[in-house]
């Protein structure tokens, strides 16, 4: 990429719009974005960076950059900054077009041990997992985003079953894509859909019969303003619904 970032942006943004945000055009915009983020920028470079952020849905980031270079005595800049500020407040950086390359890399589930399970202070049969970045659907989730309910206080009786189940949840690409496409006709799930799923919470319940029920709350790029709730019984997906 040469140093004429304005010219590059015009060409790439035109390609992005004409191709209806094709994967290739998005990747090219991200390549330019990463280069700009890691270079000593001029005022004009910051404007280009702000424009790319805005085009990709990083409205808060776009506003934060633009307000440092905007000329508020210029009516056009002042109007633009007001519109960007409103978008930053309402959308933040929550509805971005993702760089799928960053999400596609295969992640390795950490080795879980009995000591990683910690009982809740308020519910002795409910456990969390600490000090490990658990992977669900090839996504690293936060510690407080997974909870486990078992029939008794004795986690040692169920830890092996739980670990085996979490390892299964590590990557259910084919199961999820197939189930989604049976349930919904308007949009077709594929690897890109799976790779860009977001996971907010995972709850695993083991009953006395040792049947396992799992509910996962997340989101996808088809309906970014809705939650996607997934229910699984043992290793079979039983429900997938949008909520919101």
C-alpha cells in the first residue's frame, strides 16, 4: 500500500459499496485501517482513518478520531461531527463489519482440571470456571460468561463429564450451520456466519439423570440488534431463536 491514503480510501470505499461489502473489499479496507493505525498520521490521514472506521461500523472510534481534527468553524465539519456524535452514542462500536480473518483461526481449548471449578458463594451447586479462557464455538469467552449447575455440591463427581462437554462445545460449526439453515430461509448461514458469531453467556445444567442441557446466548451479523438464543440437549441442538 502506498502512502497516498486518501486515494487508496476512495478506491477501496468505491469497491466496498459497489460489491455490497464483499469479503474481499472488507479485507482490503481492514488492511488499510491496520496500516493507518500503526503509522505516524497527518491530519488528512486521521480524516481517512475516521472515514474507514465509520464505513466499517466503528462509530465511536470514528467520532473520537474526527473530533481531534475537525474544524468547528467550518459548517460542514461541525454538522458532520454532530451526526457522528449521535451515532457514537447510539451505536458505539457494537455493530461493526468484522474482519473474518481474525475470527477464523482455530483456537485450542485449555486443559481443564478439577481445581478450575469454583462454587458460587450463594449457590453451592452452581459453579464457574476461573483462570482459563474457555472456548465456545471457537470463541474465547469471559470467566463470568459461563455457569454450571449440577445436582449436588460434589463437583468431582461431574467434572469429567463437564470437561468432555465443554470440549464438544469448542467447535460445533457443522451442527450450528445445518440447524440454522433448516430453521431460517431468508439468510443462509455459512462459515463466515459461524466465524463471526458472538457469545455472551453459556449455561450448562446437569440433571440427576445426567442429561445435559445447555443454553447459549449470543449474536450474529444477520440481526445485529437481536440476541440469538441457542438450546442444546446433550449433543443435539433443539432450538435457535432470535430475541429482541
